[in-house]
């Protein structure tokens, strides 16, 4: 017997519950397979959930439900300004994650669109490698190409010292703008 599709509101509730229970991002393909629908249906459902103010973000590893503010308060965040050519991206990201720091996003200031922010959400070398592979496979350019290498990152860690150590090494390598 063939699996039945999960329909409409029941499917969106299924997606929401799956994301809430997950400890890591879930890909659209994985959600589609579980619900027996296409990935495009999942993309549309995610958009509808976001329109209802559900704090879901799309990362390079899949969809993630942002937990409550109580969870966020346990972490430190710092925005840093960086400048480097695209071929130094891997070194920059490895330097950060090797200190136990998550790279939440990349932000650039575009002359027409203003601030553009893209979620990265990488916290180890494997995730960095997956992110870089997706960029290459999709033939997508880095946002920092639009600003001659100038960009911001939001760094997140459970200990401020981890962020400070990562920043110190980035500065030593010439990545941080001071």
C-alpha cells in the first residue's frame, strides 16, 4: 500500500512539530519525503508558517525552528566586520568554528537594497564544508563579492571568551576590520 499524503493544515502542523523536536536543521527534501509530498509543497508550507510568525529560518543545512528567548539568553552574540577575497572564505569560517563559535549569518550593505542578510548557521568544519559545497554546486556567488569582500558576520557562542579568541585569531590573520 502506498503512503498517503499528509494534507494542508495537518501537514503544516506535522512540519512545525518536526522542527520543534529536531536538534539540528531538517532539509526540505527530508520533510517532503516524510509527508509524501514534493519539496515545493514544503517550501510553500514553510512560507505560510513564517507568515503566521513562526520563527523558522532556512539555513544551508535545512530548516530550523528558532527556540524561545529563554534559550537565546544562554548565548553571547557579536557582530564583526571582515574583508577578504572569496578564496579566503573557508579559512575564515574554519578559524571561527575551530574556537567553538557558530557563524549565524553574513550581512552586506548593498547600494540599492540596503542591508542584505543571509543565514549561514555553521558551527563545525563539516557544516562549513557542506555550506561551501552548496555554494559551488549551485554556482552561487558569495554576497561579499557585491561589496569587494567587505561583510559582517554575527558570531554566537555559549562563552564570550570563545568569541574573543576567534576574533583575536581573525585579526592576526588580517580578516577583521578594526
